[in-house]
C-alpha cells in the first residue's frame, strides 16, 4: 500500500463524514454552524416547500407535486392506522414528521458532494431517544403503573415468567440503541462502499467496471434510503402501539 | 511495516467482528425466502403482510448491525 500511495491509489471512504464548520476555524461548539446544520436546514426547507407548494392550489385533478404530497400523506396515515390502531392516529403528525425528515435527509445525502446527516449516530440517537422517552412517558400516562405489565408475559407458564421478564426489560432498553444504530449504520456503510469502489477508478483498466458498479450500488442506496426511512417509522408505530394499546393485548 | 502489536490486534478484531454480519445475512434471507414461499402459495394474503416482513427484516438486521458497530468502535474509538 505504501509504494502504491505515490501513484495516487488512495481511498479515504470515511472522509465524507467529517463535520466541518462552514465559516472557518476548527473549533466546534454547540452553536457552530457546520455542514450538518446546513444539510438539515436544506432538508427542512425542501419538506416545507414540497408540502406548501404542493397543497397551495388544492386542485381536484392534482398537479405532480400535489400528488407526491398526497401520496406521502396517505401512505403514512394508512400505516399509522394499520399498525397502532384507531387510538394511535392522533400521533400521526409526529410520525409523519419523523418519516419526512429521515427520508429527505437520506435522499439529499445521495447527491454528489452533499453530506448525509442521518449517517451520524449523534443525529439518529436524538431521533430514537425522542421516540423512546416519548413512548415510555406516554405509556405511563395512559396506563399508569399497569404499563409495567408489558414485561410480565401472562401467556407464558408461571415458572418461566421471571426469566422472560428480565429478557423483556433488556430488550426494551436495547430498543433505542438498535433503532438508531440501524439507520446510521446502513447509511454510513452504503456511502462508504460507494467511496471504496469509486476509489478503484484510479486504476485505468478497472474504470469501466467501476462506473457500472457505482451505478448499481447507487441504485441500491436509493432503495436503502427509502426502506430505512420506512423501517424507522414503522418501528416507531410498533413502539407506540405498546404505549397506546397498553399491556392488555 | 510499522505500528505495534496492539494496532495489529485492533485491525484483526475489527475484521473478525464483521463476520457477525454474515449471520444477519442468513437471518434476512431466511425471512425474505419464507415470505416469498408463503406469498407464492397465497398471493392474495401477501400485501397485508408487507409491514410484518419489513419489521422482521429490521429486527434480524439490527443484531448484525451491532457487530458492525463493534468493528467501527475497534477501528476508530479504541
């Protein structure tokens, strides 16, 4: 590797995830405007633009942007109603916000030279912890102390219920970890793979193969971006069902 | 060659940790394969089970992602 480095064969797949301040300096405080801030802002503006411009005319025969906005709305509304039941529909705005933010961050991150905010665990942990804390508080508010009955599996034989309770408690507290790492890990791994394959293009012989491979992986990443947003949202609905439906189901 | 033996152990450990992702591959393939087998027998019931399919895949995949996390921790955090 060391002797090849001189000929320009260098791959830095993780450089795309470096957080940089936009306006000079190296110090990053909590108020520093970085590329993460920029791309989160672009995602929020894009979502607002799509929904506000799409629903401005409210025509009977929808325009293209109106159909996209209506399709997204209907898709998430159906999912919330199907998974959490009728009582869960009032949490639809939160679920819709989560879905649109993650979807737009994932898709904007696929633009060349852009920054994928959802590839950072710091971003996804905040999203997952909001869901976790929200669901826990909501569960205790709705069901009182009966929410703890979720860990006491009454359908199992009495002898193994304590063991099951321990496993259920552990799995409950692992939820925010897997919820956030899944999103960040998938996005980070996919983008790193694109960069590693693109790095092979410096060998002139391999470049036609590399162009095909990068195109194929890019198409896969488009699918992954949508599927991961969907998975994050549907898991939010599954967790909400525990809190809204209570332990009795 | 440079670096010390702790550095070498880090790289070997990270490489070994990625083998856990093979298990996630087996799990995801098992779920998707069984879904397809069931869907071909009863195609009319398949669309209603898409949500369950994705939730199942997500849970199976999460455990593989944990080993990827260990690899990343070994490479960049240890």
